[in-house]
C-alpha cells in the first residue's frame, strides 16, 4: 500500500466538534477500504491567504494515510461532495512522519513565548511618570484659595 498525506480545510462556520466528526468519518472510510490512518492533527482555525468560496478562515486538518489508491480516490470523491470542505489536497509520500508536523511545532513554540504569539511588547519598561502640565510648577496645581485672588 502507498503512503499519503491529506490536508483538508473545513468552512469557518463549522464547529470544532463537527470537524472532529468529519475527521473520524474520513478515517473510517479509509479503514473500510483496507487502509489505515496513522495520525490525525487538527491545526485549528487559521486565516486563508485569499478568499475561497466566500470564506476568509478555515479549520485545517492533516491525515497520514497508509491505503491503496482506490481508498484515496474514494476519500477525495467524498471530500469533493461534502459542502463543509472548501479545499483538500492529497500528496503521496515516501514515508510518514510520526513526529508532530511543522505547523504543530511552530504553534507550540509560539505558545512558549511570553505575551503569547505577539512577543513581549513593552519589555521591562518602567511605568510612565506623571508629567507636569503646562504652567505647573513642580507638578502641583495651585488652587484659588492658595493664591489669595478672587475669581
């Protein structure tokens, strides 16, 4: 049997549980045709580079498949019929990686940084000091009672 990597993108308005159900449905389809799905990775809701079928975001999922070509053709036919799937791509590979994919490694590195994925924006900057206003002497605003003048 041949080895394949399949990535599909589900619509943005589909719930995460529905994406998991789709992943299970596709893996059961491959299993019924005599193949196996060794790895399932949900990459999350990500922005698309350009709009696809009026969608700006999509739920990405990776499947590592060890199956005959007939099973992969049936999987792609099922994905093309399903209206929740906006794109899919299947690539034949020489060997399947059991380690986490580059997308998962990168997102794990982002979550390890302080401040999330945006970095530490302000660093160890001291708090902003109170600056005197125009006409103030030393930051103290004299009141009318202190000056002895009437308003």
